[in-house]
C-alpha cells in the first residue's frame, strides 16, 4: 500500500483544518489533536484502505500526530511541505 501518497493528502487536509494561532509546540489543544486524528483516519478510510489495516492506520495517525505536535505549532503544521511530512512519516514505524 502506498501510504506516503495517502498521507500527503491527509496531512494537507488535517493540517489545514487546524486554525489555532500563536500556540507553542506543546500547546495543541485536545480539540486540535482530535480534529487531526479524525481527518487522518477519515482520509485513509475514504481512500479504500482495507479494514484489516485499520488498527495499523490508527497507530500511524497517532504517531504522525505525536511527531507533528512535538515539533510544530498548529500554525506551523498547517504550512508543512510534502517533504516535511515525508520526513515525519519516516519516524513512524509502519509495516506495510
């Protein structure tokens, strides 16, 4: 499965949906995190990812959220490039 291509779509949709300003990297609200995870999981579901992979996909989305929120504010995350997202994805261990 080509996770990178799907994730790029997720990243753009999820990150652009977050509109908080002036937050420090550790100040992602629970609402920001929930929106990010929902968008990530929904995007995978909408891209015909097999149900068998659902648990792994949820783990991948959680990892990507952790990586993103640890390194970037919500505002910075909304401006990540595809290359930035791919670098974050490399830090998440997935086995497809």
